[in-house]
C-alpha cells in the first residue's frame, strides 16, 4: 500500500494531459550474467563491453572496465544489448541513495546486477533515461526490494509501475531539450570544478613554498643535502627533530576529556568532533589506563599521519595509547610547524621512513625523528605563518564560494530534469527544429555538406566515399530524414536518386559542385563554392546529439580508399539486412553474402581472404549493425557506379 501511495503522489505531479501506462506494456527487460571467471579466454581477448554497476558513471556507456568474447556470451547468461538501449542498475549498494541509468553507446552485454530495456515504438530511449533520472528519488522508494541482503530494485514492481508519458514527438523534444541544457550546465560544473582543483593546488604550493623557502624573495639560498628540503634560506639551519620537539609519555590525568586526532580539525574534544560531523565514534574499551595526556599546542602523531601529517592539539585532554605526543620546545611557533608538518613535501618525506602497509607499522616518534627539519627564529616563523594564514584564507573563501555555486548548479540540473519529464515546462518555443520536420531534400543537402566538408582534400573525397557515408549515416546512425532507397549495386549500397538530389542541392545552396573529370562517372570529386562550411548551424539543429556521431563516423572512414570503403559498406549492408531478417550471421555467412548474394561484380573485386580484414576493422571501430534502418534491395542490372 505504501508503494501505491507513493506512485499516486508521483503521478499527481505529472502533466494531467499525458496518458498513463504500465511500464510492462511499453518495455521488456533484458538481463545479464557473468561468464565463468575460470575461463581466462573469456576475459583476456574480448572486445565486447561487459557493463556492471561500476561502469555507470556517464550518461552514455561506450567503454567498460571489463570486456568479454563472443564465446563468453554464448556460454553464459548474459546476452547482447543493442546500441541505444536504456541501462539501469538493479542490485548494488549505490541504490541506497542513487539510481544509476544510462544509454548504451554501442552494443554491450550486462552483468547480473544490471538490466536493459527493450522499448516499444512509442517510447523514446533517451526520454526514458531522463525520466528515470528525474524521478529517481521517488522510484527508489517505490521500487526497492524489501528483505534483500543487498539494496536492489524489485523488477516486478517496477514493470507493473505506472508512468505518465507524452506522445513520441514530445518525448523526443524533451530529450533533445535536456541534452542541450544539461550539457550547458555540465560544462559550467566542469569549469568550476577545475577552478576548485587549481585553487587547492595553489593552496598546497603556497604552504610548501613558504615553509621551505620563506617569504623574502631577495634572500640568498643554500643547499641542505636533505632531499625533501633541497635549498633553504642561507640563514636557516637544518636540525634533527629532537632539537625542536620532545616526546611526552605522560599518562592521562584524572578528569581528562577524550580527544580525537583528526586531519580536518586537528586534535579536538571527541564530543566536539561528533557534533561537527553529526556522527558517533565507537570508543575503545581496552587499555584506557594507558591513554596519554596532551596539552594545547602539543602535536600528536596518529596512525593516519603518513597521509595527513601531524596534528596540533587545540584542547587539553587524553589521546589513545597508540598515539605519540610531542612537546614543542620554546623555539617552535605552533602555527608555522602546523603548516610545515602537514605540507605535502614533508608528508612525502615521512612516508619514506618505513613501509607501513608491508610492515603493518603505526607512525611513531621513531619515524618522526628520521626526517630533519628547518630551524629559524621565532619572529620569522610568525611572519611566515601570518603570510600563509592570509593567503589560504582568501583561497579557502574562493573554494567555499565556488563549491556552493557547483552545488546550486547540480540542484538546478536535477530540478530542470524533473520538471521537464513531468511536463511542467513548456519547451515548444525552445525547439523549433524538433517541432517542424524539414523536407527530405534539406536533410540530404545538409548531411552531404558535412560529409564532404570533413573528408580530406584528395581523391578519397570522391563520390563513392560520400555516398557510402550517406548510407551509413542512415543505416548505422539512424538519420532517418535521408529516406534512402538503396540497391545492391557494384560499388555497394546505392540510391541514384538520393545522390543526384544531394548534388543538385549542394550546388544550389552554394556549398559544393560535383565535378566529373574523365567523363565516365567513376572519378567525380567536389569543388568548394562560396558558402562551403556554412551548414553547421543547420546541421546541429537537424541532428542534435547525432551531429557528433556523424562527425565521428566520417572521421573513422576518412582515410579509407575507394576499395576499402566499398568493402566496409557492403559488409555492413549484408550483415544489417540479415539481422533485419531475424538472422544472426557469423563472419563466414556475411562474407558469403557479399560474394554470392550481392552484385555479380563482387566476386571479381574481392575474395574470401580479403574481407575478414575489413570485418575486423569494423568491429574494432564499433561499426556493428543493429538490424535497423533501410534494407537494401537486389538489382537486376549489373552496373558500374
């Protein structure tokens, strides 16, 4: 009943004009599994991405930590998930607070903690991913699996859940809007995050330089013979740590409060630490009588000192028996040595005094006394500490301000997604390109202009290359506005009407002119006209995120010569057609299809020994068909292109 109440609340926040459907009526789930870890060949030579929760760190998944082989897929519970499918984590500790979702950027497989959605024609994959992200807080409560040992999604409850979705056109408009707006916000977050990283590096540099070289730029320097210090001001000395600190072994006094040695706050009362961190610390119950007394201004060496330096006490009390307490001599200014002993240069030197992981050692006074320290008069120590205080106060203020702005951007991004997928934003005026479908001729001209624009200025930018890329743009990338009708011609998939219409449009638009230099039609290249390259804005409006996919496709094929281009596109078409017929052809069947079921000239151009090279190239470049797009048709008349 609780889940039903939560679902009703979520649906009440959606646009009341949107139809409500059960998820199982518009999607089905694809599961995964783990191939045998005992078979090393499944994992060492694979090129098929195997997605697990640890890979779900971006909106589109193209790379994974683990890859498997075709044999691994055949011999396990995992199966292929088509490119463009929504992916979701259904079992992981991360589900305590986050519902990771993404799109498959290529054909992938899944482990058993993942699910993919196979959608009906009425649901846009990108919209569903945005919808899941925008509703994630509610969905984690609605769909959680109760009684499970690890946080998980109750997939039955999920698939029986109701969702409010608009028509397909509106879904695509919302997805395109969110693609654009979140990309802009993500860019701002990335820039500000880099700024924070630079500020933190600056903070480290300010401290390290000041405590080892002072703040007087005109002072002379001398070599120390100590690696971590290198050169120091000539009037400084280098001394053993025992010249500056002594070890105190005084036991805890009656009434001593418990102190906590922290990298973040220094040594402070345990009760204060728990209040600052809003959590309770588990107290030791043994060796209480061995605790050590510490005074304000003492330094404490804790087990974590190899990572965070030594901590200065800001209160009196007692610390654990395993800690070392250092008493500063009168020649020590506490603030200066707080900065010095927590500087990155000193910590690195301290780490080299012992192999803590191998030896299982805690930091102690014996390690501390091995690293020689600079000694300078108290007045200069105070001046350097004042200088550092002023510098890092400004830096820390900038960090705090910038981190707050990043948090606000993330809040805005989350709110924007939720509002958009619930129909609370009117985005019709934001997306004129989505609201009006350009005519077929315009799609062909703009896509053709981009292909020619990005290909090299050489014979590789000839008619065959341009037309084969046009076919792949439609069949592989799903740029359906091209509306090609491709025949199985001698040079691969060919739509003469599309080619002729594209070339007329390119010249009329002032982009490019087709030039036939030898009169045979086999050596057609393209000459730049006055407006060449001025198609970019319209391309981005037409294709949205697919514009980048098109550029990547063109780049991948740019250096292939005519013969290689013909081989690749014909192999692709044979493979894609077979998938559309419900077949799953192996390499031998694809090659047979090229040589025997395509155009009669293929057998004269290629052999069974040639084509595996190009099939391998396709797989390495993820040019793998999905069984979608236009299906090629046989031609009865052999004809050269």
